[in-house]
């Protein structure tokens, strides 16, 4: 049993076990970032936590969540089906499908807006969907933001899936040969769309204080990512996670030994 003194994040930086409850981590992290920037931003800016559902195909568009009340009972299952008699006079029997409900998680992000209404910066906390099935949609949205003159900051604290930094894998390895197991933050300034400001966040180190770009000539605003993550850990009571269960994907052997040492020192494992 972990006592009250060990209710702190057992890792100096990102806690990889927190990925198991990523939807909750994602929501809390966005809320804390929005709150922190609301205090730190210059007077002429505001930080807003946003959410939407994207619909593609047909009359594609962006829809903000609302509340709908469905009265017709069939809308909760299947509508009636028209079954005319077959030419032989025998009524056709329509097969009933198995119903599987698939939840599409809403997208959430933080917007920094100027008092004149201009969207200045978007802060994205990367989700597994962004790295996987929603990768193309995410990259398209990034391109649209930059083309519209909006700064983009992408905070990627995941290990599964393909990174979203648009660098060839060999170039990435050549540029960061000693990064080891790590996370990343990438900032793109709209005025310099071909430049990437990349923060390498090693598993064994504290998450950095990063720059949030505003509209020139206004100075950047610092954001302490570790402070935000530790708030998420505390409010989500993530000391209750099962720290005995192996991580997926598995860590390199050297990192596994280090993680075990951290958990042992903090009293999470015997």
C-alpha cells in the first residue's frame, strides 16, 4: 500500500502508466493548460478550452456537441423494413444485424485568442487517434491552421503509434541520436511555417517549460508542462494504477530497470 507521502508522481517526468487512462489524462491536461494560460497570458489574450466533433463525407463540416432528445423508439435500434412479397408468393425474411456501438471521441484543444477575436495559437495534446486512424485528418487540420496564420503547439506524451513530427525517420534519428525513450513537443510558428521548434522530453527527465508563441511582437509565454502533468496525476489519483502490470509497448531493457527502480523507491512495488 502506498502511503500519503508517496502520493506524488514516482517519475521525474511523464508517468508512462498514465497512458492507460489517456482519455481522462487528456481532458484534465487540457483543462489545466487552459487555466494556467488564463493566468499567465498578457491582458489582451484569452485561453479557451474547445471541443468539437468532425464529420467527413457528404456535406462535411464541423459540428459542436449539443444535446438531442430522440422520441422515436426505432432510432434507438433499427427502423422498420419494407418486405414485399417475393414473386413466388413467399415473404422474404430480412436478417437482423448484430449491433455494435462505436464511440467517436470528441477532439479537444486549447485556443489562445486576441481580444480582437483573432485565433493566434492552438495547443494540441496528441491522442492515440491522432497518431492512428485520424492521422490524415490531424495533419490536414495542422496545415489549415498554419495556412491561416495560426501558431500550432503539439504536446505528444504517448509511446504507442507513429510520431506526428513531419521528419523522415532517418533524419530524426540523425538529429536526435541520443534521445533514448522520450516524448516530444513541437511548436510551429505561422510566420515561419518551414521551421519546427522541437523539445525532446526523455523519460528519465522532468518535462520542460516550453514557449507558447503569440502574435509578434508580443513575447512568448512559458508553460511548465511538468507542473501541469503532476496536477493531472494528483487530481486523477493515479497512484491507484496497477504498477505491477507491464507497460505496452514494452520499454527497452535499460529503461525497464530504471522504471522498476523508481517504483521501488516510491513504494509502488515491493
